[in-house]
């Protein structure tokens, strides 16, 4: 997918393995959305409707907390690291 969407990466799209996010302002979002979907059809990239989410302004996406302010810290992940046992050297 990286090859097919090369021009869009870091412009209005992020890709992680077989997932992607389209981000933009409201004025240009539909145009970028259509461009991305046409590219999927061109390269026969099948979308899984169960994994698709549209027009969200904040939420957890691909493990990141996304909001209008940008990427936020995921407190659950931080708490999991804080609560980890201290590694023990068994040698």
C-alpha cells in the first residue's frame, strides 16, 4: 500500500501495514477521501467495512489517541508500563 499511496503519505494519509488514515480539514476532506477510494479501486485494494470508521473528530485509531489537538498520550499504555514488574536477571 505504501507504493500505491506514496504521493499522499505525510500529506494527508498515514499507513500502518494494511490500515490507513485520511486526515484533513473539513473543506478538503471529501476530495482527499474520494482520491483515496479511487486509488483503492484502481489497485484492487479491498476495504473491510467492519474496520472502517468515517468522520470522527477524536478517538483511538491504530493505537493512537487522536483529537483536534493532535496525538495525545494514551494513559492506559503509560499506566501499563508504570505497573510492569522490574526485570530480574536470572544469571
